[in-house]
C-alpha cells in the first residue's frame, strides 16, 4: 500500500504566501537595477515579471489541487474495486454454502433410501421366518432371537392342503385330556410352505435326537398318526428342556 500524501495546513499556506509576496517584492526591486530603458517600459516589464511569477505560483496551486483530486479519484476507484470484490466473495460463499447444503440433503436422502431398503429387507426376512419351512438347520443366534420375539405364528381360517385324503386341522393345536380339560399347544406350528408341522421350541433349541418334528429340514406330515405322535413328543424330556430354554430366552429378550 502506498503512503498517504501530506497536505499543508492553513497557517502553513499563509506563511508560504507571505514568503512568496516578499520574494516578488524583492525581485521587483532588483529588476530596477539591472533593466535599462524608459521608466514606463521598466514598470511595464516589472509588471509582466510579477504577473508571470503570480501565474507560475497559481499554476502550482492548481497542480496541487489537481493532484489532490486525482488522489481522491484513485481512492474512490480502489474503494469501488474493494466493494466489488467483497460482493463477489459473498456471492461465492453463498453459492458454496448452498452447494454444500444440497450435497448434505442428497446424502440424507440416500441414507433414507438405504434405511427404507434395510427395513423392507428386514420385514421380508421377518415374514419369511414366520414360516418354519424357511428356517435353517444351523440357525444363527440373531435369527433365533428374532423368531422368539415374533413367537409361533398361526394363520387363522387357513384351508390346509389335502394329502392322501387327509390334512392337518386346527384341532391339533389343542391337547384334550381324559378328564375333559383342554390345553393349548403353543409350540406346534404349521408350515404353509411345506405343509408340515414342527415343534417351535425343539427346532430352535435342539435337545436330544433329531426327529421330523424337531428338524427344520424335515417336518411332520403323517396326518393319520399325528395325534399319538404329538402326545408322545410333548411328554419327552427333550421337549421339556427345549420349552424351558424357549421361555428363558423370552424373559431375557424382554429385559433388553
């Protein structure tokens, strides 16, 4: 940055004018000693000299004023340029902020889409796991917990397929005792996919030897002998242990 130009104060200008007048007067007196000619001619020439000196001094003042005006004009131009630069910078900053905001919105929308896809996948997975026919032999702990949280699923008013003139019936969901009492069999589930029944807890919590009722890749569909087979199974010790493990898992998941 260039240094600021210093200007004379009013008192300094008055002193300069007094010195200028003294120079003019002394100069006029000295001219009388060196210039020869008629008196009126000498006076005329002295006047011309004084006029020329005054003119030169006035021109210096005018030049000084012009320099001041030029300095002001240049300063104003610099201020205008600075303001333009500030406006351009503000415009760029605003646009950059808008661009960053738009990018963040796009990223957020992408994350929402991914989340929705994950939710859809989870819902599809949960729907698939409602049917024991979709369970794996070596089911993971995460899937086991999810199935336990959903609980056994029974489809109301489902028309069971007929095989060899026989089919599964909702009455098998209930155990009838000799004294006339009836007990629900919450562990018994039917697979629409395979048209077979499974023991919910024994498939999830394997205890003892594998059987069609307790194996995810098998299932039971001997509808002629199903009543006796269900009674035999629910009295077994392995079934009791699986029931215990099921209820303990339910309790653990409720505390989470």
